[in-house]
C-alpha cells in the first residue's frame, strides 16, 4: 500500500463518523461515477454509499469533458436515495450547486484565510482557479437514486502541468505549499454536504443566502454559452431556484443551464 493510500482504519473512521452506510474503496477505477451507476443498475446498493478511488483512469467531467486527476487527488462518488434527501422534484437540479456549497464550506474551514467560492453551476474555485468539479448523474433506469461525483485537487500539483491548465486549475497543495490530510477533508466535506442537502430540503431560503455569500460570479461580467446561445451581462447572483441571474442590455435573464465561458 502506498503511503498515500487511505488506510483501512481511516475507512472505518469514515463509516463511523459520517452518514455513509457503506464504502466501496478501490486503488484504481475507470471512474467512481461509472462504478456507482453500475452498482445502482445491478440493484446492489446500500445507500448512502461512498465509492472512492485513489486514482481514476477515465474520470469524467460535465458534457464530454474528461476529468484529469493525478495521484493525490480526492475522487469519490456518493450514491444517495431520494428517500434520504426527500426533495420535491423541482429542487433536484440544485443538488450539484448544493454539493458545491458543501465542498466550499468544508474547504474554507480546512484552509482558513483562503478564498473558496462557488462558480455556478457546479465548480468550486480557490482564488481565480478551479479546485473541485462536481458531476451529478441520475441512473437511466432508476430515478430514485442519484450519484454525486466529486473530484477535489488536494495533494496533486499543477506546477508541472501544461500552461493552459496551470492558469485555470489549482490544488490545495499548490496553494498551501504542504500536503493536506485527505481523510480529514473527506470527513469535513461529508458533514457539510449533509448540512447543505438538509437546507435544500428544509430551508431553501437559507440555502439561497449561502449560495449568494459564496457566489464567485456576483457583480462580474459573465459570458454564458448555452448551446448556440450566448448571453453577456452582469451577474446578479443565484436565485432560490438555482438560476443564475444575469442583467443584460435586453433585461434580466435567468439561466438554468449552460457554461460560463468567461468572466471578468
Ligand atoms: C467537471 O468539472 O466537469 C466535473 C468533474 C467531476 C469529477 C469527479 S471525480 C469523481 C467522479 N468520477 C468521475 O468520473 N467524475 C467525478
């Protein structure tokens, strides 16, 4: 076992100290989301299930993007059952933003003094660079479960990455200059994620305030690309239903999907 692997005692600690009922641990997987979706498909899930891998050979991002994560990153997927979260269907699209908020709050506690923010719709930024990506998926034949895939750049480094990646992505190690304890981070993320999901179910007003406090894009000029449609305007924050509010020359636009191609 490499000294960077999560020790079996730590896996037990994660079970004991978090809401997860079962852990499916792997040294290597193609993708923790793929594994989680397969387990749901096989009807073989005791949720909340945590699928975690030291490394992924085919990690996936949103759309057709790949998720590149070198040794030292924290990559996992949580399988949750709708009964655990008890959400009205119209709030389900907000799960990914809510998960992002949980990650943001957890990382801010682990590294006080650093600026963690939420980049709508599902990225966590550290300063001006992405530190975590989130991919929420619903298994095609089982809409009662959902898979929340989270990749956090912890002890991997972008110092030797190609310049374009180095200018947009970072890791906790790159910013702090020292390695962080991935088990502590995972436990903290699971706690804050549970709290954020609880707000989504029981106190969406409070959740909206928390989104606004962490919103990276508020007050900035954003370029939103949604299919062939481009919108440019000033971001006014995130609404209670998860929409990004953009003030444009032709009025207020409420965006529910798309990619922020640029922000200034
Ligand atoms: C994105 O930024 O586009 C989302 C990236 C999500 C990456 C995580 S890593 C764990 C889980 N397994 C995957 O294949 N993807 C997600």
